C-alpha cells in the first residue's frame, strides 16, 4: 500500500499547540542532493493543525481565487493522512505569524497553476508524515505492536483487536514524537479522493455570504479611503481644491498619495462621494502623446527593422496578426486594509503575491519581518492582476495612509480606477512568411514578432530570473513557445514538425504598465494556430488532418487533437451558415485542443454555438475543478474575440467600466464540453483552456463565412 518514498529534500517540524493538539509544518531544503543535517532549511508556510476535537485545519500558503486550490490541497492531504473529509478545513496562512512562519525569501505567491504544481509533493509529504506520527502515537497509547496498526478515517486502528483512537486524542502525544525525514507515500491505487469529483470546501460560505473578501474586513476605529489617480501613467498632482469634498458629511480628510489623491471618510460610499466632487489637476506622466492608432505604427517600425523574408510569390503566403491591450477586469476591484502602529503592521486583502507585499511593507515602514502580518482573504478574481511584481500600489496606499493617520484604513478602488490603472496584457503584432513544398507542407517558416513586454519594466525581476527577453530568439520554433514558461522549463520542445523555421522578436517600449495575464502569452497560440489554419487552406487540405501530419512525431498532441475532433464530430455536416474551427496549444506542459462551432445571426453578429475541448494536464486532483477552469477559460477566450480591448486617446485609457470594457455575458456562453485525457506527467495545470479558444473561433468564422479575422477583438469588423 505504501510504496513511494519521498525525497529527503523535505522534512517536518512538529510542535504542541498550547496543550490542545499538534501542529505539523513542512520545511524544505534549498540545497538539493545534500543531507538534512547540512542543508539550509526554510519554512514554507504549509501546516496541518489537529485539535483535540478531531478537527483538522490545513494552513495553506496559496490564495483561493475561485480556482478550487484549497479543496485540492485538502484532497491530497486527506488521502495521505487518512482523514475524515468532514473534519477538514483550509485557510490561507498569514505570511508572518508566531505559529505559522514563512521565510519571505522563498516567495509566497499564487499564479501560473503553481497552487498544485508547486505544492502537490509537499502536501503529500506532510500528510504522510503526520499519519506516521499518529500511528506511532496510537500504538503506544493502545500498547500494541506498531506494525499491526493503521490509520483510517480519522482514527488509528489496531487491526486484530478492533481498538481505535481518534486523531484528536492522539494529537498532543504525537506532537512529542520525532518525525521521519522520509515518510512513505500511498500508492495511487489506494487514493480515496485524488482524481475524484469532490465538493468545493469554499462554496457553502460563498453561497451563504459568510466568506470574507477584502471589502468585508472590519477593524475597530477603521476609516475608509477612495482614490483618484493621474490619468497619465506616472503623473502627479499639480493642484487640488479639497473644499467641496471636506464639506461633505462623513468626509474626514483629503490626502495626496503617489500619482494621485485620496479621500478618507467614515464609509467607502462617503469617500467616493468626496472623490466625485474633488477638484484636482495633474501634470507630468509618460503617456501624453500615446494614441491607439499609433500602436500599429510602433509595431510596424520595429518589425520593419527586423525585415521580412523574400519568398517565392506563387507558392507562399504573407500573413499578419494583431491583438490589443487587455484589462484583467476582475469582479473585485483592488483593495487593501492596513493597520500600522508604532511597532507593527498588519494588512488584509485579496493578494496573489504576498512575498512582494511583504517587501513593500518593509520599505514603507522600516519594520522587520517579525513585525509584519499579511492576511489573505478570499480573492474575487485574480488572473494575474493582483500579481503586481513591479508596484503594489493599492497596498502602498493603505499602509501609507494608516501610518499617517494612526488608525486602520481600508482602501477601495472604484471600478473605474481599477480598469484605468491596471497592469495590462501587452498588445502585440506577428508577421509570417511561409512557403510550401509540392505536398502543401511548410518548407520555410519565417516569423517576426513585436510586443510590449512586462519584463523590460522591472530589472530586478529580470535579474532574479537571469533572463533577457531581448535575447530570447531561436532558429527552431521559439516563436511558438511561451517565453516565460521556457525560462522555467528549458526542455520544452515544439509540437509542430516544421523545417526551416526562423523566429525574430523585438520588444517595443510603450510606457504602458504591463503585467501577467491569464495563460501568460496566449496570443502566441492565436498567431500560430491562425497561420497553421491558413496554411492548411492554402494547401487545400483539411485543417484537422493537416495538423495531424505536422504532429506526426508528437503522439501526445495527436491524441488530444483527435479527441477534440471526435467529440465535435469533425467532418460531419453542419447547418447552413455554420462553420467549425480547430486549434491546439501547449501551455506550460498542458495540452489542450478545441473545436468551435459558430454562425452569424441576422445582424451578422457572431454566435458561438459550442466548443469541444480535450485537455491533458498530466496528473490532476479534482476533475470537476479542472473542467470548471477550462470552461472559464473558454468563456474568457470568447470575450477576447468579441470585444475586450483597452484603447488610448491623448495618453488616457478610454475604458472605465463594464459598459465600455465589454466582457462576455451569459448569453454569449455556448455549450462547452470538456474531455479530460488521463496521463501520468505533470501536474501542469488547467489554464491551457484559454489559448486555443480565440483561434478555434476565428478559424471557425472563416469556415462559415470565408472571412479571415487577423485582428482581435473583432469589434466593429465585418464578418461577411
């Protein structure tokens, strides 16, 4: 049953919790392949707390953003611990706490599917190690042979006599035992929870309203702040008149902040009313001269420096694709509650990058790590938007205001400020020159790519990653890969078998704040899969069969693509005016293929009828959560295709709310079928559902109408 031995890289720390139970923490050696006695160990902030009433609390370092990570963590630990599912709860650890301590230099952040990828082994280890301690304590308590005892459903059982003792009864005595440096993990065949659909632990509280989000935090004596930031990125206040704002009932103060101004009041509503009447003039900034129509000029200028390949005209094609800036537009705007005293700082809020927040607070307060606590609430949508590696602006505002006022302050951005001052997904432009052999297959593939890059905006991040984006180029398919993922997984190989590939990339400095966005550089899939589709039609070949030929050396990809095509009944007749499109991607090791079926309504507007998805993410914990993640990605992909776009006029962002930054609605949501393909790799993660969606839809538009969509979003483009 227990046949998998874990690495000595990890080990456990066990303590008694105030005489009421046990706390087991997982630490990790930063130096591989050395013994635990000589390695440097660091606390990760991953703990199991077992109380005398048999309740088990998992203290997780990851943020719960609606992706179901906490439930997955509970499933992994419950399997190894042999716990009763009804006894388990999960919370996000405070970054710094007297009991739950995390070394900030390790980095605590949630994004890029790392909630499972990064923690699965360590979760299994801490569960198995805790189980072994409890079994040993149970054998001692019952005065029986250790080898005749086993853990089962929250109890230690003596098999021959039937005696049993609960985990709660054993917790304190187990905490005094020495843990193994190499606990033994259960075999896959004995998993009870992993791989099965389990109910989300966070759903009940979110349904009944008891779940705590950032806006729900309440502290004694707390005041509330709204902000107004410069419409030009990097701009500052020139003049302001606070008279009208201060005259309003409930307004307490008007205080300048970096790049803007705040109104402090007795409620968020009163603070926002103060912002509405505040007279303020800004000056400076980096984007005065930037307009969206100039974006194409910037990209063309950079691409023209790279040059285009001269290919034979009759058996070649010349293609060009664009995608615009995108906002994260999460339902919950940026917010943070801070309580700064003379000796400590505590913050509460929906955070994705707690370690970065810790460093920000250190700089603002000059406090040591032990004087700071970070409490992560439920997150009302992250998508990378709260992973602000370059500037924790909303955290800075809350901490600074609380420090100045000497009382707790909750900063809440309006929807308008949130959209107008986001860290946007970069716009980009890609050109292809492709020639073909006598069989219609690509014989030469030239690709030039221009993009704004979040990487060039932060030299410290580049230094940390030892990565130069300007130097990222290759003569073998590099243009098809996600540069970020390639940094972490250099062994990734291209999936399409194409000879004569040449890729060149240029980074365009646009002075627009840019950041990570769901599925990172998903636009690469739109560019590549659009070009592959156009190549198939140029060669008068079926797009599915064409891809299968190019994937002849990639059976894992072929399996996923064939599954999606089968589920969509590829090649079967469709109603008049309907079309199917297909695409596939490799995102951070996960493979996802999709087939979209579309048509136009009577007003020639796009209707997406169904999307069939096949996904191989390697190992997965909860199939329901995985399917939900892929479904959410598909809906977002539809949104990108139809309307999502950030534009600029005279340096100002033109969108401000959901009325002009239009995201997909329920009426836009088609039938979505998700087929999970079991495999033994990974785990890799479910965000691979987003990249194939836009090209599957635009390829389907061509199949239905003969109109190629080479620029996203569709917006006002005609489809006939």
